[in-house]
């Protein structure tokens, strides 16, 4: 079952987040058992050229390569998709029109308005027809709901044809209510509940970025009905384990 099929059928899929733009990091993450990895072009210094190389490595390992673009920009999305990304995650979607723009920016006419070029995705000019069909049938579009305006407009956003899932960004969502990082705040909890209910009612895949590398939090989200889960981030996996082991050593000496 492809990732898009899983999203349509709301089957569980777990991936992770990459910000360290080094091939060794991506290879290590790809061998961990995730189904997909997200390359973060919003909150990392990763270049588009480096993203192309890492997409190739991820796909070579048999995983799907998604890219979180920095903004809902037609040029950025076009370049990422031309690099051969399996799909995109677009941050800070707050309205129906913005969600419609995401779909248009990702797809060729007549569905969208993406410019047509020949690069890695199109087999450098040898597989354009095959790519055109793949784009329509298999490419993945995830919108991030991470602002109170997006919560207010969630039903309208979910009505847009071509959106395959929603990913809640907890930090920015809490910040938009004036409580950055306070995930237990009542306003934040109510916002998350509203997104959950809307996605379930619309039968849209519900996603969450579980920031801390704690598998109990992932299991908790699964029980709540989340099926598209980004599990932590490369540097937190590395840093958390390093600190834990050093604490244990220092407690023993």
C-alpha cells in the first residue's frame, strides 16, 4: 500500500524529521524503520541542492521522501517537486484559499498552475508522461494547521479537494494563542480537539508531530485516532540519548 493510499484509507504511518543535511544522518534515520522522512526546509539551513541529494538517498532506501517547504510559495514548491519529492508539507495554512493555492502550486494544469520543467522528477526529460500520471495519482499534500486562524477555518480548509492530510504543529499552534510550548493550556487543548473532530468528521488523515523522542507519546496519539505521525527530529534523537547515557555514567562514578 502506497503512502497516499494509506492516507486516503487513514491507515497508520509513522515517519520522522530531518534537519541535519548530511547523508550519513539520513542513511541512519532511513534504516531505523520509519516509512518516510521529512526534509525540513523551513527551520534548517538545508539548501535545495542538498535536499535533492537527500531525497535520492531516502528513496534509494525504500522510504518516501517528503519536504516541509518554508512557505506556500509556487517557486519553492515547484523546485522541491522537480527534485523528485514524493510530497510536500506546507506550514501555516490558515484559510481555504491558502489550501487551494497549495494544491494549485503542486499540480500541473488543468488541476493546478505549476510550471512544467524537466529535472530529476521527470527523469531528466525521459519520463515526463510517467511523472505526469504519478503526480496526479501518487503525490502527497499535507497541510500544517499551526495557527488559531487555521483552527477557526478548519472545516473550509478540509473541504479543498487534493489535500491528503493535516499535520498539527504544536509549537506554533500554542504560540498563536500566546502560550508557546504550553501544550496543556486550555485554549491549545480545545484547538487540538477541534482539529481532531473536524478531520474525523471529514474522514481526512489526522497527523501530529510528536516532538520528544518518547514512544509513549506516539502510542497515546495512535489511541486518539492519529494515523500520520512524525516521530521526533534527528537532533533530538541524538541529543536525548547522549544526555541520558552521560547522566547514568555520572550517577555511577
